[in-house]
């Protein structure tokens, strides 16, 4: 049953407000993420160990998402969502005047708290504004809106950064996300669920948990250090980073559709094994290959196989003991993912400074190979 919001009797339907908020958030996030690494390297001179520590601090709110969610469960989701987006807006906007690593950490943490609250809340709002028959279509529409916002944000960076520089783009990012918060606030009449989140840990699902942990560790090494290597060691400019982002967005859209069809056709095991084998080669290339052109190609290849991780989720759903284990088990998986996110970046940054950039990427290759070995234990689908 669709849940009416306070806007139900007005000209603008509730789902339109959520769609507007989704676009504003995606657009602002694209502006921020496209320029942030160049900003930290070129204007703040951040070191690998500092970047690793920053990423670890930024992921702590993700580890605490369930606790934060339990603390605010009596508040209506749109109010939580609006407050979350305002935190992100405040954090991103204040990057415009950051001059020190310490202030960078403070505003990154503020934004991260909001970011890790907004993502689950936005999904909950979308489901409550949908019927069971339309929820798949609604969630698909929101993903399409997010993809369009991402492309628009990256395109604006490519068009404007050489004219206005990096810092004004942080202001635009914050303003866009603040507008999204205003849109979410229009849904404040929805009420609340009042059901506290929970985590399920079952021995039957241990392969899912282990794959999530390994894939999370591997992914956070690449997310933290790949673009950083390209900017710091190879002098990659913001416009080139933006163009790389545009290519990746298009590749990801196509790959997500293709991976989904392949998983439906042949099952999770062969797709996961192929993806982790390829990712091990990507990490080895980042550790050993000095050619910028080759590294750019490997970056796109990593994004090509990024969508294969959906097979981890579909595998969990296939082996569920009880249907109501799904969301709590996914919550457990996200917790494992953030355990890796808290440990891996700071460790990788320290290893980079002590032994060179090759070490964290070799570590990522090892994690990918361990995930490859574990993928052989993924149960085949019944014929």
C-alpha cells in the first residue's frame, strides 16, 4: 500500500519530491567526488598515510549505521533524510575553505555521518512510497535518476573546472545537496516505521559474509588509492579525471545490465570467479605497470567488473533459510564491509609510505585471489 505524505493533496506528488532529492544528491556528490582527490593532492599535499587515515575515519559512521539507525528510529524517515542531507551539504560546502588536513578530517566526518544515514533512509522512503507491485520499477527509476545526475555532475566539472577552479565546485555541491534536503522535507507527513534494525549471523551464510569482507577490503584499497596514484604519481588533471568518470559511468550502466543477465543465465559462481580473477590482474597491474595509458585502461576494467559483486547478494538470497533473514543478513554484510573499510585504508596508507605504492595494490591482488578461491565454494544453482 502506498504511504501518503503531507504533499499527497498538493500538485506535486510525493514520489516527485524523492526523485528531485535523488537527483540533487547524485549531482552534488558527483561534483564533490570528481574533484576531491585532485584538491587533496594539489592544494593540501596530502600524503598516503594521511589519506588512508582520512578514509578510515570517514568509514567509521558506516560501521555505526545500525546503532545510529536504532537511536533515531522514532523519527520519521523524511526528517532523518533531510537532516542527513544537510549534514552532507555542510561537510561538502565547507571544503571550499579547507586549508589543513585537520579541518579536512572534520568536514569529511560530518559529511560521512549524513551520507551513511541518507543511503538506507532513501531506500526505505522509496519502498514506503511504492506498492509491492511497483517497488521494483520505482527503485529502478531512482537508479536511473542517480546515473543521470552522476553524468550531469561529472560533465559540469569537465566544463567549468578550468574556468572557476576546484573550490567553487564544492560550494555548488553543497547547495545542490541542500536543495535535495528541502525536497525530502516536503515528505515529512509520512510518519515512521518504528521497527529497530537487527543483524542476523548464521553459520549457513558464512561464505556470503567472507566474500563481503574480502570484496569490501579489495574495493576500498582501489577506491582510496587508485585515483590518488594517478593524480599524485602521474599528474592526472581534474578534467581527465572527469572524463574518466564519464567513461566509467557509461561502462558501469552497461556492465550492470550484462552482469545481471549472466548471473540469471549461468549462476553466481562462474561470474564471481571470472570477476575476481580479472580484478587480481588489475591490482597487479597497478602495482607493477608504469604506463599511464595502461593504468587508465585498468581503471575502467575494474569498474567493468564492479557490477559482478551483485552476485554475492543474489547468492545470499538464494540460500536463505527464511525470507525475513534477507535484510538483517544484508545488514550484517554491510557491517563486515565497513569493518574492512575501517582497517584497510589506514593500513594501506602506512604501507605505501613505508614500502612504496606497490604494497597496498599487491595486498588488493591477494584479497581478490582469496575471494576467487572462496567463490569456488558458492553453491551451484539447482538444475
